[in-house]
C-alpha cells in the first residue's frame, strides 16, 4: 500500500468532511443534493471524531484519500448495530484515489478494529442499493446481506438501506 490508514487528526477534519460530502454528492447518493441534511452530517468530521472513531486513508504526501466512521452498538453513531456488534458508516474515497484499494483498506481496518474489541461478535453496515462497487468489496471481505435488517432512514420516502453483516 502506498497510503496509511490511521485515526483522523483535527487538522484533517475539514478535508475529510469535504471529500466525503463531495463523494456522496458526485455519486448521486444524496437525494436532496447540496441541501441534504446528510451532507451537513458528512462534513462534520469534528463531531464524528469526538463521538466515535474516524479512520482516514492518507497518501505518502499527506493528502487525505478517504475515510470511514467506526462505532460500537452502544455508540451514538450506530444505526443498526446491537450491543454485541460494531458498525461502520460514511465510507468515502476521493474520486482521484479510486482503484487504489483505499475503500477496501478502510473496511479491513474496521474489521480489524471490531475483532480487537471484547464482546463484539459482528460488524454491520448499511448501504444504498446503488452502491454497487462497495457491495462488491463487502462480498470479497465476507460480509453477507441481511435483508431482515434493511431499514428506512426517512420513513416518509421510498428509500431503503440494505444491511450487511460480517460474523467475526
């Protein structure tokens, strides 16, 4: 790997927030565009880092290539994780860094982090149906679909997130 995965640093919060929001916007993953409330949440890396773990992929020159938020089922950032599970969300890779294995390395780091925690037996995630590239990464790493855990983040919209689970 020609990049490093580690905890995000405060001086990288803004860069990672913009990278994440831009990736979701450019890929059409925000239903309401720039005004989507989720875009504001994606940009707020300082809050995520204070309330969960945020991992970042950094190039050898210090350029932020991508990031992900990791939490346990007891954490405020967990959407679907139960107490004996960990969860990751907000996985994003800069368009210029795609194809280098950054996304897969970030997911692997979450798997390693979950395996290192006592009492954690599964790693879970939610993903949009249109995130096909991410689905392939999850499959390669042993995650399986858990349709019984699919859910709607906005009950008034016809929008369902797909659940994946990895037994640790």
